[in-house]
C-alpha cells in the first residue's frame, strides 16, 4: 500500500498571542517554545472532535517537536487512540538573522511533559538547520522532506494510507506547495490568486490523484512522480470562533513573532484587515449531569470516581466523552420538571418584536444554552422609567434548563 491521504494542521492559538500578559514561560525552557493559550487548547479539542467525525481518519499522527504542536496533537491522539510520532522535519521556521535560533527539546525531555503519549520508535527524516533558514531554505527543506518521509512511513507502516501532520504556519504552506509541485510558496494555487490559508488550528487535506499517478499500470511510482490534489484548504468550519491569526508569506514576519504581533496590532488599529489577538473570555463554572445507561435495568451504572473524564464538542448536539478507557457519544436530554422559578426577582422588560418598544412581562423565560449556560439580555424595570410598575403584580423569573447528557458507548472497529 501507499499513502493516499495527507492531512496537515497548524497548531492552536498560542499563549503569547494574547494581548494581556503576563504570558507563561516556555515549559521546556527553550526560547519561543511557548504553550497554547486556553483558547488554543479548546481549539485543539474542536479539531480532534472534527477529525473523529471524518470518514477517512488518520492512521498515523506526526507532530513538530515544539510544545504548542504537541499540545495540539495530544487530544487528537487521545480520541483516535494514536501515539504521537515526533518529526523534526516539520518544525518551525526561524530566520538566520534572529537573535536566538530555537532548537526543539530532545525526545526524552518531551516525554516528561507528555508521558505515555509519544512513540519513541520514529526517527526524524530531516533536521532543520540550527543556524536558521531563509525563505528558500525552508521551501527546500520541505521539498527534501517529502520523499524521505513518505518512503520511511511506507516501509515502517506498510498498511497505512492516511496520515496527519501537525506543524506551523510557514511549514504548513511550504509542505503543501511542495506536495502540489509548485516551485515556491509565492505562486497562487489558481488563476483567482488562491493561496494556502493557515489560521490557528486550520486543516488542509491532500489526496493522491490515482488516475494521473498510475496512468499506465499499477506499479510502484516514486514519490517525486506522484500527483496530489488539495481537497481542503485551511478548513476552520469546526472552530467556534472561525479563522483566527491566519498567516502567509505576505505577512513578511515569522508567524507569531513579536514583529508579526506588532504588525497585526497596527493593522487592526488602522485598516482592520488583520484581526487583533483574541482576548481570553471570562469563564464560568457549569455543572452538567452525565448519565451512562446500563444494559441491565436492575443494575445502576456508576462512574469510577478516580476515572479520567475528557470531553470534546460540548457545544454540539452530540459531544464526545471519554470516561477512563471508554469512549461515549452524548445526546442532550431534557430533564422532567426543568423549569426553575425564582419569585420576587427584579421586574424585567423585554423588547416587543413588532415595534421595538419595551413591554413589561410577568414572566421572563430565558433559554439557557446547554453548552454556554448564559441568560438572554434583559432590561431591569428600574432602568425603564417609561414603564409603570404595578406593586400588586407578582413577578418571577422562570428558567428552562437542559442539563442532562445521556451517553452511548462508541464501538470501535
């Protein structure tokens, strides 16, 4: 067998992209080897949930050795039950004129941060220069990488047809353009000027063009002669915030560097063409009832209090849960008697949908979203003097709550 499908993802939202500091120090102690922000960790879970939903799922998971890529890979590996294979050949791009050229931590150090997650039985096929790389150097590195890498994959894992690489913006673009046969990453993909998009946690997909590759007969075609089609470009449909921090060669600065961030902030303050860094949102605690149905109605299903609980896609209709070593798909269910009434609350007023005026209401029904658990906007009566309050009326708030998840075990083939 040969590799027929290649997914390439960029890491999630970095902690040093947040406008408000202080920013955490690199866990590995290596310059610029920053961790993801909380938002980036959430993006990684969304990416993992999306990949699990794909019909053609990756059978091997490769990651750049830098911390942010391993953090992005971790939930994917967990949910697909795949180890992470560290490949230095898809590491970050650092310019030669940089004050410090970061060299990724060795495997034994990384295993301390991701215990039991990294498979040591993989040797990197390319080692980036410790002196930095020009734009052309990076493109050449990615060009040399592909035939060596694919040959080793097909030798070491002969039955694998689909793989996933988690890398960085510049490497993601250079890898893709080499795969498609372009001479450099500045060429457009088509006559419309399309380029490879690389927002945080975005996903590309390349499929082997079997008809073009095997024109004569089914023979072993060297990687250099294989033809590929790009069938997914910077996909972020699964991210709740959509595309963020897109980077391409026109940014002129290293992706995520101080110079890049300064340029983005200046652009955001001026034309607004490039988004300002994401601000961490205020978080709130949400309590959710999780129900694991029993196959025997006489027996009660209980979750081991020491079991690890992980979830992904809580904002969707079918979130995924891992309880211990079992994988479940959840479904939101409505509890019986889910209306909670709070009497003597401040009188509320709401907009009339017909003319925009404020109408007094004896009940205010606020639908609480199962994932975000947030009230709809309301106006307190004291702030609406044009409405007359009636002291004889009894006002109360009624909340409708949907807070129970029923889990069904996912059978793995």
